[in-house]
């Protein structure tokens, strides 16, 4: 069984006459002290010995030892504690006194400042990937050498490059194995923080993987209310109100946003729509535009436009369905010739002039119950002020309406994103899509939401639950 020992080197990894380096009896820096010992190794070797890693190499001998040493000479930082000479001494001692072969001890240079967390993570990732390619069966990490930043970088990268069962973290003191380091809690904290970061980006699936949450669709049967809260927000974000309600109804929810949802209280003043559509449809519309705002605030511009399209398509679909009897006028995706004719006669009597102008502007323009432009123009003439205001706001940004602005068509942008993979960067958004941001924010104003950022607030609640409960 091939085993690798991986350790950072600090200023206590060698002894001279059974003493570690100490400024009380050594007047030069550690680097200069160890350099002298290395240059005169043959003279000092009988009085030199390794330290700290001793119980990890005897009585069970690792297949290979990797010694991470520092050489800060290329960086604008102090170099007096560099361990490059110490590393050479330890390797030679392992060969001379502990029967290791030259190939069984490898010196690994830490190519970063030993206090620079970000640079250290990149360095250890590169080095550990190379070590991983040697296909050891198991790995032992010594947690007693190097700077605090080096220790953390090593453990973090081990966590994300290796499976938990592949490695152990051990701590030694006075050349004795004190204990195994419990990495489960450490791993849990790191995973939780990463999951929280993903949650605030709307990546609940990625967060669920880090949290070890599987089969979220069954969480309503769980006794863990934290899982139920996660599932509630997850399903509400994705518009699955059946599963959202199932999770919320099975635990005592006290937060105002949870209570309002449980009691079917919408996020905006719905009096203008009360006799038009059922309350569950109204709540869903509110969630859809709030999701759009959440994505916009998070800089996820392409996804925000897709979410906005889901909102206005759903609003128009609800409006058409409850305004025009499907038995007489047909459905959005299914009309008989007779129903199509009835629909044409009805809406032309309402807004004949506008459709005539559309026919003049666009060749072969056709009125259709399933046509977005038709739906938008109908909304502009709605007797419901909320829908009328939104229809007028959106109309210039929908292709084939009478007042369409061909340079600012949000439905065309939506199609490019959905079907061509078009991606909107920050720069593109600021230069070409200012109209889209104004459109979304104005929509929020029209609906007069009592909640400023639904999913942002729900995610803050979830963060608090994950981190502190």
C-alpha cells in the first residue's frame, strides 16, 4: 500500500544537539543558521536530527515524503525564516539515518508568499495535483509545521482535491503523535461557507451538493426543519409551489415572509387583479418578477432577462385566459378556425386602429391569441390599470408592436440567450441593455411591492440558519 506523507516545514523541523533553533543561543537568522549547517553538513550530521515528523515515519514508514519548503527571495518580503536549507538537511538526514532512498524524499518549493492566502491556495493546488498523479493509496498530512496560512492552504486544497477517506491530518508535539485532527467539522464549516456563497447566487443545486442534501423532493417528510427551509426556498425559487407549500406547512414558520406565503398573502397590492385571476396565480407572478430582480442585483444579466420573459409571458397568459373564454376564443397554443375568427372579431372591435397600423408597418402581420405582440397590445387596452400600465411600459420592447423600438427588443434578446447561448457581460449590459434594467425596475415600481428583495431576504434567513443554528 503506497502512502505519502506531506508536510510544511517550519523553523522547528530540525534539532542540533537536541535543541531547536532559538534566538536565545543563536545570534543569526534561521535561514543563515540552517545554511551554515547545510554547508558544513558532514561536520554537524552526527549532532543533527529531524523533528516533528518523527512519529509519522516510524515505526510505519511512508512510501514517500513530500517536504514543502519556503524560499522567499523572489518576493518583496522577509526571507530570514526561509526553510530551503532546512529542507535539504532533512532530506539528507532521512537518507543517512532513516534508510530512505533519494527518490523517496521530494523537496517541494512553496512558490508564494507564506502569508498570502490566495497565492498559497493556487500554489498548493498545482503541487498537490502533481502529487495526486503518483497514485498513492493514502495520504498523511502533518499539521505541525509552516505558517498558519500554509497549514490552512494545504488542508483546504486536500479537502477539494482528494476524497475524505483518502487522507488523514495528524498533529505532533515533542516528537509524539498527539492526535488526529478532526477534519469533519473543518470540512463542514468550509462547505457551509461555500454553500452560502452559491445560495446568494441562486445556485441552490450546487449548495445542496456541498451541504450533503440529496433527494430534496422528499424533505417535507424529514424531521429536520433546516432541510425543510432549504427545500421551501429552493422550490419557491424554481416556481414549484406544490413542493414549496409541502415543506412550509410541516414546520412552525415564524419569519414574516414565511408566514405571508403560508397565509397566501401576495407581495404587492393585488386589489386591481382580485377579480381577474386566483390568488395562487398572483403570488406566482410576484415571485417571478422578484426572481428577475434578484438575478439583476447579482449581476446575472442573461438569467435576469430569461426570468423577466417568464414573468411577462405568464402575466399575459393569465390575463388572456381569464379575459377571453377559452371555449369561445380558444387557448394560447390551440385554436380552431372558428375560435380564431371569433378572437379576431372581438379584439379588432376593441383596438382596430392599432392593428391596422401594425399591418401597415409590418408585412403579413397576423393577429393571434398566442402572439406576444398581440397579447402586449391587448394589455395596453386592459381595464385593469396594473396590466394596462405594464402593457404600455413593455410594448416598445416587444417586436411587432406598433411602437416597437427595433434597437431595444427584450424578447429578441431573450430568444438569443435561450436559443443561441448569447451571454451578457457587465460591459454589454451597461452599454446595450440600460433599457432592460430600467424596464425591470419600473415594473417593480408599477407593482408596488412591499418586499424589496424577496429572494435576497430569504437567502439571508437561510444563511443565518446554516451558519448559526
